[in-house]
């Protein structure tokens, strides 16, 4: 028994290697999002709201607080794209992957109950039509235009549709299933029985042929198909079982000036038309009386934001929203039978954002013959809100955070003390040596006071309370936040593709400090191949230049005619306020811009202006008042060069920089012929290099090839035998010459690449071996350095190139390199792998100098022997069970501690953590025994004093002997 | 003897190729165009990408010594010497004024006329650096997978500088080399598996030696121990006995 106890005791330390529950979330946090809803259903009885989004997510939210109860995230891109959702009685039916897959999920927990593969065509952007069957219990019809399936939990019955039949509508009546569409430019109706075992009839719809084209606007209700002829203003109404259409005419004058109305809803005798004029939406309710051919306009609803139709007990209700005055949003309900407004079901709510509603979903429930209404709204700034009948907000979710495109982490200022420092060196001309001395003494006294009051006070308080310092997460005032001791807390400025900008505090679980919405923002498309778009964000001035405020700039296109205008918006990243002296709506440039970058020189106010290169190769400086400042700075320097990527011609071009009215001079060109540029990697602007060389095992130095102008360009293409390949070109952007190039045969993307110091690291897919691979390339000058003081691209340096490739178990969605204050810590790679895991891969594993056969010198240098596979261990995982999906980017930033780098990932979810690439060498562990060490030190000191005294007295005694 | 024959054969092949390439409809024939400080380019010479490659290959094959005029060798790169056309008066003047200006740019680009006229790659150097280099330049042409021209790299030449040229010569000299794209390394599974196999074999050998009996393995320690014990007993039997009685 004693032996068993001993064995168990020895076994326990192994368990301690894991992460304890109380250690999770100490400095890391995650926020989960859904994206823009395309299908929504509110179920007040379950207290749930179900959403399927354009970010390939299906989720159930708690109606009261908006928390995610469960969420399913399908694959990234087209593979997981949600084509259609049927809110069945017991299950949610989701058609994904261009109609190739259908799955059913349970409402309660989101468990997948059954799944089928459907259509194999995989046509991109295919329209999937679905119908929840009334004739066959718990069954659903799904068609992609080429095939038609009847599915339920038990079986799948599929038939092929006639060739060249382009489906428009699918309807079900008691007689079976009807498909209406076009074949050989004739409109056709196909009638199947409910079980899809028999084609009952196939006929032409004569009236439809005469009047309508393929852009026909139709609405359907049970047993009835109605189509609107816009040329002649009449509605063709058809009882689906008959081939005859009934013509119902509308008075064109009743619809106002819009000549292209849309039929948005129809029933037996009620028709709703929508018109749009100058972004204003109007609704018209028409009714047919006693089978008359003329429709009567019953009601005109002006300036409607959005609407929805709800049916209870075969009664239809129209719910629509409208702004009444500023920030006051009203929801009205109209009984469509009597076309009367229901005053008892009306919501009035005050909204702050005052934005247009993109989507409105309503849910009406009847209890004791009393109607109650719940609505969900998705606004233009991508905020998602649910409201109850009393006008109380259940929740607001900032779904735009699932669309982050640019991120910067901003330091907090030291505030008052910093101003004292600045003042110390004399700001006015009257300051002489005595006043400056007085100011210095005063500053130091203030610092002493601060230290006693704040630092010691806080520490004493913590000691008395016996708990580590923790900030209360609930109430943080923006102006109270200052830099912490190790600069670990920052503001993450996130710009989203929809134009909403957020300032997120890295502490307090990612609390949103401020946000604002830039209307009419259109992102720049940077890579049409990967569908990548960006809204560039630049830090023009940090918080280090007191009394000047820090400033950031956002550059985007503006919605308008041809979207050709460009906007540069300046704001303070700590408060989210518009910068002083800059226009409220930002600077608007009439030209469209092909490249945007930050000036390498700052103006006299420490502000680095934005330089914009327009389509005619002219440079614009924003703000304009910095122009003269930086022109003089640029004027004295030799030519500055940058690159422009030409999307159509697959070439890179370099221009000589000139701040004048003239067009820029092209000075180099790189041509990739039939290859397409899929990715470009450059160094992070704040990448720090600590050492110029590597000390080898034999104490000699191998100097790094530190070319600050080098970028990595990755292209894809096919060779003469149609074998796909990817190429990596290491390009010097000053001279436009290729430093080195590599070809990977039978490989393709998705490709991710990072560049830091003298190395590149990239991942790709090997088609030959069907596996994901990574490669690292490192460049060295050799045992001697060409020029130890500065680097010139014109020098004829032929770098030594080391390269190794490795097999990895999975592909990577995104990649970034860690950043530290001085660049002393090793630079690890942060990757977001598929299946939601964020990993930190140590540099030592991907070092291209890993030898196949180890020599003594290499062993001395601590190199690992080469292994063809990089094992992605669980210890590399940064986010333990907090999985984050569809990661599009990772941002890293340095903290005040050399060992610590801050990591922020964004995609569908956002996640923040700290990493320690070289372990925490500059920190004392949390469980450090202060008491033991101090007792030991005091003991030793006393011991030394005592022994000194004893020794001297014994020496004295010896001398007397 | 055989090497001589080989040289002759290579020369003949080159001659035939040169003849056939003199026709202008060669997509590998590139015209070197230059521009000094303005946007206008002028044709000053031509290079044939295919011939350059062949020269480079044959030079590597024959390991021609460094005195050879046609191809010069520096490190592991073989350079072909290309002379430009004579500089006319206007260009001469432009070059002269550019040499005195720190920011003057000397640009080169490579264009082909067949199948259509298009300029593929270009690069630049400061005109002053050109003067300092004695009007000799190294041009490296980078090619891609289908032998398409990617880029042009201009560097100051370190070659053939027997005496420094200070005045503007009547033509420029280029040392041209072609650098193709490298095949990237694949994960080296074979060598690794071979290494594992060898290690396994060695381990097996090691385990064979472990199968020996205890005595056969450590007899060299056991035997001396017993011998010493035995000898100690013989040398001092009384002390041992006395020690025992105490």
C-alpha cells in the first residue's frame, strides 16, 4: 500500500505540466462573433434567436443577453458557404458548399442529427431553392437547378431536372410540387407528385412568355404565383394548378417616380410593391376586390427602413421600421387583411447610432388574443440588436468585429509626468540654467511623491489585502488609463471593412473603450485572386510627443459614383475622437489611389504625413500643411524608391520619389509573365534587430544579410507541361533586382509568408505528396561583413542562402512573427492553424541551418538535427480550448518587457494573449518565495557580521597568547 | 585531344546558332536600351538569352581560364562580355553632365521586338557610380521557370579592371550572366529514414554485445579484485586473524 502511495505521489508532478483552470484567462481573452446574418429566426418561446451568417456560421443566441448558446462554424470560403437555411419544425436544415451538402441541426444544442451529400455539380454562386414540405411530413425539397431532392431524416430521393431548364420558383400545393422557370427562352412549368416519383405534367406558360424576361420579379404564396411586369405595370397572377394567368393592372402614377418597382410579397388578394428613390424606400399595399382586374392602392408607406411579414393563424401582418425624428426608431404593425395599423403592437426606441437597418426580422406571438412583438435589427454599422415590445433593448452585438482588416496596438501615454519631463528642458526662451535646475528638482520631487502615493500605496494595499493587483473590469474611465509598469496594456485599434473602428483595451477581457462609424467606406481590393481587401491604418504620431496628441489615419475609398474618391480620416487612437484641426469627415481626394504609405520623415510637429500615389503616378501629401516640411527633407536626400504592383500585367514597378507636380519616373520593372502574384511579404515596420551576426560553435561569426529593402514575392503559375508551381522571389525594392529565387514544383496555395531580419518562412500545399509543407530561407553575408555601418542595395553582395523545408500536419490560415522591445528574444512564429488552434512555433525547429549530420561545432551551437517533420505539439498551443475560427490576420506588438510579446488574432473571433519566445527570463515567477529569500539574505548578513566579530575577537585572543 | 574536339564542336554549334539568331524574329533576343536622366530610351546593344545560357553552360563545361576574352569567371559565375554601340555626341554630352550630378540616374532596360515590342525588365544605377566603375557594368538577368526574363540587376563591375578608365570611352562594356530560378529543397525524408535505419542497426549491434554474460563483460575488473584479495591474505595472514579476534 505504501508503495502504491509512493508511486501515485511520484506520478503527480507529471499532471502539473498542464494548465490549471484558474490559470486560464489571466491575461488572454477571446470574443466570439457570428457575422452578418443572412437568415434569422426569433423563437421567443425558447428564448432564442437563431442566425445563419455570411461568415459561414450557424448560431443560437440567448434572446435576453445576446450570448452565444451554441455555434457551428463551417469551412472557410466557398466550401462552407451557407446557401440556404430552412427553419423546420424540429430541426434547422442547412445547405452548404454550393448545394453539395445538407445537414440538419437540433434547435436546442445544435447537434447534427443527419447529413446527406446532394448535388455534385459544385457550380460557383449557384442559387439553391428550398421548400419546407407540407404534404410529406418533416421533409424538405432542395434544388440547385440541375437536380431536385426530397430529403428527410430517413431518406433522400433525388431526380434530375430536364436539361437547360433554368429554375425561377419552386412552389408546393396540395397537388404536388411545381417548378417554374425557363427553357429555350420559353417559360415552363413542371409538375411532380409530392414523392417525386412521377412527372405529372410539363407545360408552357403562354402569358409569361409574352411579357416577361429572365429578370422577372415574382413572389409566391401557397398555391399562387404572382409576377410583376415592369414595362406595362400589371401583375400576372396564376393559381399554380392552372396554366392561365390573370392580368391585374396598376395605375403607374400611384407608384411615384421610380420606374422599376419590385413585387416583394403577394397573397390571394394582397400585393406589396417596393420602390426606391434616392435611397428612400417606399412600400405600396395593393388589394384586389371581387376579382376585378384593377388593383386598388390601399396604403403608401414612406421612408421605410426595413420590413418583415409575419403570419399567425393565417393572418398576415406587415411589420416595418421608420425613423421618426433623430435617433427615434419606430416599428409599426399593419394587419394586411384590413390594412389597418395595430396601435397595440408598436415599438418606439431610442437608438444612438441612427444608422440604416439592413435587415429586420420580426416575431409575433399571440397569447390570450393579445399580440406581442419581438424584433431583431441588423444596422448598417453591423450592430445586431433585439428589441421587445416595450422598446427595451435585449442586447446589442458588435458584429463588425468579425470583419477586422487592419490592426495597430497603441501605447498609453505616461500623461502628467511626461509633461513635467518635457518642461524640464525648457520650453520658452526665458528659461535659463537656474530655472531649468529648479524645474528638474521640482520634477524629481513630483516623481518621489508619485512613487510614495501611487506605487508604494498600491503595493501596501495589495499586501494588506493579500491578493495580487487586479483592476476592476467594469468601470474604466478612458482618461484614467495610463501606461502600466511594463507597458503590457495597450489600445488595439481595429478597422473593419464596413467602416466601423474600435479601440479595444487589451486588459479587462477586451473591453471596447470607444468606437465610431465611417459611413460609405469601401475597402481597397489588394488581391483579387485571394479576394483580400484592406482599409489601411497608419500610426502617424505616437503618444510620446507631449503636448501633441497621438494620431492615426484611415484611408479608404468612398461610396459614390464609380467609387473613385478617396478619404483620409485622422483621429486620436486613445479617445477615438477626430483629430484637432482636421475636417470631421476627413480629407476627400477626388482621384482614386493606387498606393498609400506613410512618409519616412516627420514634419515639424512630429507627424508623419500620408503619401498617396494616384492613378496618374502623382504623389499627394495629406495633411497638406506638412507638404513644405517634408519636401525640404526629401529634397536633400537621394531618391527614395517604392514599389507599385500592377495587377493586370503581373509586374512590379519602382518609381523615383519626387514631391512635385510632375509624374514619377519609372526606374525599375520586374516581370512575372504568366505567373500571378499571390502574396508579398515585407518586414514589420517596428522589427528590431539586436545582433548583426550569429556566433557559431567555433566562436566565429556568421554575418546576417540584413537588407532592409528586401521583400518576398510569391507567384503561382503553370509550366509548359501544365504542372502547377509556386515561386518565391526575394526582391530588392531599391534596384528591382532579384536577390534569389526558388521554385516549388507541384505545389499550390493557400500560401502564408512572413519575413523578419534575414529570413523568410512560408507555408504551402504539396500536391504531389498531398501534404502541407513549410519552408524557411535564411541569408548570410558570410564570415566577413561588406560594410558594418550601413547597407546599400547597390553593393555587390552575393548572400549565402540556407533553405530547408519541413512537413507539417495541417495548413495555416494566417502567420505572423513575434516582436519584442529590443529584438533580443528569439523570434517565434505565431500561426493560426485550421480547426481553430493558435500555435507558437519555436524558431529553433524551423532553423534552415539544422544539419542532417551533426558535427561537434553544430552541437556546441545548440542546433537541432534535421528532421523532415515539425511536430506541432500541444505545448505550442496558445489558446488551449478557446478555439478561434477563420483567422484572417495576426498582429504582434512589443511590450516593455523584453521577454514578452503581445499577440492579437482576428477573423470570425478575436483573441488576445501574451507570448514569451525565450521564456520569462526577465520576470520573477508568481510563486516566488520573497519571505524565504529575505530571511536567507538577512540571516547571511547577520551571520557575516557575527562571524566577523567572532573572528576578530579570536584573533585578539591569539595575539595575547 | 578530346577536349580540343569538344571545343571545336561547341564553337561550330554556337556559330550555327548565331547565324540562325541573327534573324530578328527570335523571342530570346533582347535589345539593351539606355536612358540618362530623362524618360527617353535609346537602343545601345543586344543580348541573346539562350546564347548567353549556352555560353555559360559550355564555359562551365570547359572551365575556360580567366584570360579568355569571351567569358570571364568570377567566383562561380561566368560572365559574357557584351560591348555597346558607340556613344554618339549627344549621349556623350548627357553622360558627361550626369557624371557631375549626385542624383543623376542611368537606366537600362531590356526589350524584345518579337512577337511584339515589349520591355520586360529594367533597373538603374547612379550615373556617378557608373563613372567610378570605369564604365564597366555587371548585368545579371534573372529567368523564371519557363526561361522567361524576370528581372535585370545592375552592379558595379569588379572584372577586367587592369587600369582605371577615368574618361568616357566611346562605348560601354557589360559583363552579362544569366541566373535561373533554383529548385527549392523538398523535405528530406530519404536521408532521415536512412539515418534512422543506421541508428537502428547500430542499436541492434549494441544490444548484441549486451547479450554477453556478466562475467565475460566485466572479467577485467573481477579478476584483479580477487587477485588482490588473495595476495593481501597471503602477505598478512596474522593481521587478518588478529583483526578478526578483536
